[in-house]
């Protein structure tokens, strides 16, 4: 059985090296966490790619919020995406909502047309959707989509824990008809703490995303390898087996 996936947000080479040293499986590369993570520069991507051999998911997000903007904004983002692909990026994070809080499929489709065959994460736009179930259905099956990043709530994992557990139970239930392919994996992130892990792992969730939790000094400081290592050890510790229910005398 594969071990749980641990993804760490990186802003630069120092973060990337510390995350790798601590045992991260993958990086999410962003800039400007004051805006919750925007598209990094080509130079930062190139430097991080040269420094570590971890998979790097590059954020495609031009501004705070989950709207791509107007036609000119989308055109600029597509040009940036094309340049990142040319520079060697092959995994991405993206996802946009329209004015009604529904999946902005035209914008997403325009980016996917530029990116070609890549693997990508639909990020926490899901938590801000008018109807998260409708957004999940809308993006399910899009080419290359293999991960949904969610806290279960716009307010974070504390508020969304019940939703995450409920959705995990629904996913684990046998579907009414066989799926042509597996659906995207749910990766939990957004105010995630170590004390959330027992409930999430017991629910069957196996992918986790941390940002501030890897930075003991907050976003003004770098990723700490030992903090990442603490998460790695926690995830590598087997979850306790559920004890059998004792039989009752009849």
C-alpha cells in the first residue's frame, strides 16, 4: 500500500530544499501568500526545478479570489502557462469560478488547451463554490485532473471536517455503475493541523497539503525541514485498526 502523500507549499529554493529534506512528496509552487498564492515567476520555477527532484505543481492564479477576470486576463494567464510549459513545468494547480459560483469551464478549458497533457489539481475554489457537489461533477473527467484540494469549507478544515468525512464515505461506497476511470483524489489542505489527521485518515483520506504548518515562524519565515519531518512521521505511522464490535449474547 502506498504511503500517504504530503504536499508542501514552497515560495522559493530554500523552501523547496527544506521540504524535500523533511520528506515531502510534492511541492506546490506559488508566490504572494498574502493573496493566498499566485502564479510564480519563470525564474523562480527554473531555480526550484534545478534545485530539487520532487514533483512541482505550479499555481496558475493571477489574483486573489477565484475569478480569472476578463478576456485579456485569461489571455495573459494562458501566455504565462505556455511559457511555464516551455520551461519544463508539467504539473499545475488551477481552478476558477464564474460570477454565479459555478465552475468556469470555458476558462479552465482554455488553460488546458494551452497546457496539453499535464496532471493538475483543482484547488480550493471548490470550497468557495455555490454548490460544491455541482462543481465536483462539472470538473470530474477533465483531462489530466487527478487531485481536488479542499478543506471542506471556505473557513478551513476545522469547519469542513464533517464535510470531508461525509464525502470520503460517499466515495468509498460502491458506485451504482462501474466508472470508466478513477475519480480525482481528494487532498486535504487549508488550516490543516496534526490533530486533524486521526479523523481524516480514519475516514480513508490519504493526501495532505500544508503551508503555514511547515513554517514555525509564519509566512515571514521559510519552510522548516523538521516541521515537515514531523508531518512525515505522523503520516507514516499506521492508523490504529478499528476494534471489532463484541458479539452480544442472544
